[in-house]
C-alpha cells in the first residue's frame, strides 16, 4: 500500500516558512498590543466597536482592553496568544487585561530586535526566564 499525502490546509491557504513566518507572527502580535495600548491611562482613547454579526448588536464605545480583544477576530498565532493572555487575566483577576497585553507586546518587540541582531530565540527565552527568577 502506498502512502498518499494528506492535505491539512484549505485549498486557498497560504503557507509561510522560516523568517517570513517569524516576522508575520511578530507583526500580528505587535498590532494587537498597539491596538489596546492607546486605551491605557487617564487620557486613554475610546475605541468604537461595530458589530455586523447575525444579531446586529450595533455600536459600542469602550476603552476596556478585554472587551476590545474579545470582539476582534484574530488568525495570527502569536496575536492569538496575546488575546488568550488577556482573557486569562480577565478570568483570574478581572482587571489589568490591557496592561498584560501591552507588557507582552513590548517583550515581543524587544525579542524581535534581539533576533534581528542574530541572537537565537532560545537564548532570548532563557534570558526572560532568568529575569522572572530574579524578580
């Protein structure tokens, strides 16, 4: 019996590899952080959310990071991780969703610069873990 290849991606799906995939992940995650960063603080800006779903719930104005992140569709894997971090923070603590998302985004921005400087991702992760142990 011969083995036939199994198609796991949709027919119109695009595949990214290597550096392109890594940079795409960075861009998606940083976009999520930048989206909610502007809502922080006493002068934080509100976002207008328009729901065009089947229930047509209309327009909502908010500066709550959790609400914003729950309402957007994300297909970028790294961006999904940031959204998940926010949701866990909301479930466990009930506050700080924007702060935890922005912090993770800033760590990713720093990691991106280190990778551009040819530092291996595992070395960066090791450094972040040492920083946690020192804190």
